[in-house]
C-alpha cells in the first residue's frame, strides 16, 4: 500500500479510538470536567501527563532543532527535562496538598485577592494560547504532507477532533484519551528510531547507536561522520556550539522554570486521589517522558546524516520521491540559482576564506535549499527508505502528540474562564450545570482562536512553545514558588511581580519577533539573550519586584501564613 493509504488507515483507526474513549468517559459534573473526579490511577495519570507534556514541540520540533543546531539544540532537551524534574519534586506535591483545581485558584486563595486571581487568569490564558499555537501548526504540517491537503485545511480538521473530545469529555475524557495517545506516540517515535539505528550503526538501541560507529565497516563514529559532512558544506561542527554561553543558560533556565509553571501540566496532579499518588504519578511520568527525550538526539543525528548524504550536490532530476512530496507542502524549497540542475545546500554565510574560495571555484552562487526544521522527524522514515507503514505510523504519532497537548491546554483555558473568572469573580452563585456549560462554551471559543493561531503561527513549533515557556517562567512560576515557600509574600508583591514579569517578557518577544524581526539576532538582543531565553530575565524581575513591594506593604493575614505552613511542613513536624 502507498504512504497515503497507510496514513489514512492508521490515523483513522487512532482517531476512532480517541473519539470512542472520549464518548465513553464523557464528564457529567464539574469535578469530572476539571480534574476527572480525582480518581485516576497514578500509572494512568503518568501516561496521560507524559502525553500532555510531550507536545508537537517534543515529537516534531525538538529533534529538528537539534538536527539543525547541533549541540546548541540541546538547550531544549535540558530545559524541558530539567523543568519536569523541578515541577515533580518542588511544586506538584505541595499544590496537590493545597487542594485547588487550577493555578489561578491557588494564586487567588494564597494571595487572598481577586485581583491576583484575575492577573493569574490572564497569564494562564497568554501562556496557553501561545502554546496551543505551536500544537495547531504541528497538526497542520502533518496533514499537509501525509493527507495531501493544504496546511490550513489540516489545522481545521485537527481542530474539529480536539473540539469533540475536549468539549464533550473534559478532563475525564482527555485523561483516558491521552493514555491511548501516549501509547501511539511513543510507539511511533521508537519504531523508526530502532530501525534506523540498526541500519546505520548495527545497534538496535538508538541511544547507544548515537555514540557508536557506522555499520559500513569504516570504523568511523556517527558524530565524526556528521561533523565531517557539515564541515564540507561550511556549517559549524555538529558537536560544537555557536550560541553565546549566556543565551544558552538563559534559554535553559526559561524552559526549565517555565515548565514548572505550565498550568496544563500542574492540573494533572489534581486528577489522582492523594498526595502520595501525585508523587507516584510524577515518577511514572518522568519514566515515560525519558523514553522519548533520550531518543531525540539520536534521531536528530540519524536524520541529519541521511539528509546531507542525500542532497549534497545531488542532481535535482535524481532526488528521491520524498523530496518532491515535501516540496508540494512548501516546507522544502529548491531554487536553482546557478542553473546547473544540481542542489547546492551549504552555509552561504560562512566567511572563511578557504571555504569561500572552494565555493567560488565550484560555481556556487548561494544556498539553493530551504528546509523547514519541523519536517525532519516526519520526513526521517522516508529519507531512510523505511516501509510505508512506518511513515504512516509516524504521522499518527505526531498527531497524537499535538492533539493531546492541545486538548490539555484548551481545558486550562476553559477552566480559567468558567471557574476562575465566572464562578470566582463574576457570578459566585452560578449552578454546577451553568458552570459546566460556561466551561464548554469557553473551550469551543478557545478551539476557534487556536485554529487561527495554527493557521498564522509566529514561528517554528519549538520556537513558539519556547515563547510560551518564557511567559510562564516570567509570570506564574515565581508566584507559585514564593506562595509555597515564603510566608511573608503578600498579594501586593505577587501581583506587581506577575505584571512586571509578563509585560516585560511579552514586550521583548513582540518587539523582536513582530515589530522589528530584522533585528532578531545577537547584535541587537539585550545582553545577547534571545527572545526564547528572555523569560529568565522576566522571572528575575518578577522576583525582585515582588520582594521589594512585599517589604513595604502589610504581611499576609495569620490564617494565610498558617495555610502555607500546613501545605509545606509535614503534620508530625508541625506538632513540635
């Protein structure tokens, strides 16, 4: 069967499974809609958290970023993985013990302020909408290639599926759907990785093949081969980094603390019946996440090696079918600048005299190939000439990753509106039925807005998601961490810190990405820190402003300080 037939079959079966699960586990109360009635088993919640966590950025974009950036792309791997550890160990058990459904609810009660609650709602919505834009772009890319429809049509199809099981099922439907989606996405990610590792290095374990020698008998290590291929084309060595150290540290920090402030991940720890179960599900989630995250660098190296060997000075008339198929999507573009009918893919910004002389002697007149970073994982099985069913399986896995996270984010958006805004601030006497209706209407409206962002995304999937993490780092994380560990932090300090942090970070991102995109490079960045890493500076500003303001304003009431003690200090120690 053809790639398209396999894709229709596997994606169709997986979608049927998701919709069936959503229908059978649909929510009948606000408790089930928001937190699945707090009855989910820790292992199931760990799988659902992993699926919620591993978005299109993890499945589609992370290996693509590492593939093109080499060692510099490792910041995404370190930041996202380290951030989950931070969340699991430092925040999740305390927030679960506090007992509130949402981050804005925690902020509102901890800081005894409706203003703080509303600021947290705005921050949660900004983070969630930015994040969901990346997921919808990922959905559009998958459908664009494998179902041979325009990207915009692909976004609309994916939006319809998310609308059904997020609006109908709520957290209860999403949880069990995400368990199935995790099984699909991890199988889809590992199968081609094992195939290619075996083909290229003779080792079926991708993580070991990544550091091993090639199976062609040359005795050359894979990474040495990749460094050599890159050097021939004027690129920096794959194992070297070109980003400033400060920017690498800033991006890693922003991703790490932003992770710990993501509202759609935090709410997952309320779906289990106890604090002990929350800790257990955090362990299982980390184990499930590690399977994909430790494989991503291997996939990046395999794909980059195969890609360079395929397109390096190749005659355009002889390129394989996958090249022409991806050209149809507009995500892969070839422009024959010197008219010789061959593909010159190289770093035309390299100023090394020896390389320039070699490029001139070869008649090169500029790089002729443009590759969207988000296609690397999806195109990888085709580049490696794997069976067509593997290509279809990867498409299903990518959709599972994007849709699982999109559903979790849409639930956060609907909950923030219905529970934290309508019930807690506007209409406190609203009935449970009315609140559930508001949540579903908000989820429906959020789906439409998410579709717009998917059609008009502000960047690569991973890049867009990095912006969301930066906003979370600069706004929600400091308020949560100070709320748990600092009794003296009051409402005035928390509100001032959140506003300063999120406004500064959002302004910086908008300035360099939308107002002056031509200045979006290190020469114009403040202290050499990119928009992806500026959330770490926003976090520092948040903490500094909050500390200063809290020192010049009244302390929290005694009952609030007692709540902080009860959440953080074990019962046995409080007796003493």
